[in-house]
C-alpha cells in the first residue's frame, strides 16, 4: 500500500492535532568573574532554577556569603581558592532552587583577605510558565477532580485514542479510493 503525498500530509496533520502541546525551558547558568579590582558583571537579573557561578581569577582566595532571609544566619557560604586551571576549587556555584528561593532582590557579600571586597546585588525573577490550557473556570465533563471513566471502566482517553486511529485509517482508505 503506497500512500500519495496528499494522504501522507493528511496523516501528518491528524498526528499533529492529536499530540498535546507543551513547552518548557531548562535552567541557565549565570557567570561572574572575580578579578583583582572588579566583579563582572556587578549586578544581574536571574530566574529561579538558574545557577550562579563565580570564577576567582586571582591568586588568593575569596569567600562568598549570603543571608537570604536576613535572620543573621548565613544561608550560603563558599570559599573559592586562588586561580587553579586544573580543578574547580577556584569557583563557587549557587543553585537558585525554586522550592527554596522566592522572587526578590538579594545581596551576596564577597570577602577578600578577611574584609568585605564587593557586594553583588541580584534580582531573582519568579519562573512563570504560561501554559496554553483552557481558560479559567472552564470544565469538561465531571468537575469533581476524579478521572473520567466510561461505562466499561476504561479511561476516557482510550476513546480519544481509538478515534485517532480510526481517523488515520479513514484517511488511508479515502486516499486509496482516490487512486
């Protein structure tokens, strides 16, 4: 059974209509370079789930501290050794886990030789996903939150799957008759 281009396109359209649409993004890394006299960049806007990476490119160590809820207890501490190209000891990483970090402005203190060297101010933005679902208040079928079941106990999704298979077969049969 050889299908024409038109029937192949029709089948492809049916598949596209049956496949749910979803989109997401991965976590990003935001890098900071701690030089002799500067921190680059000096501020940042980052999103929840991002990772901040601090690279120390000088020969002496630097310590990073952050008290995110300003209760006097450091919630994040890390020491980056002097520059070393063979290991990652000269860098610090801070993952902004959405379950632990809320949107807002934070200050991270960087110490060099025991005294405050720089303060990084970064703005954390909430990771919001806009989904193309139904409008609020819309309901389909039962609204009690339970799974919709047909009379024989099978999930309603099986009915949609069967409908999709029948539609594909129907397009194939119609395409064969058109030859």
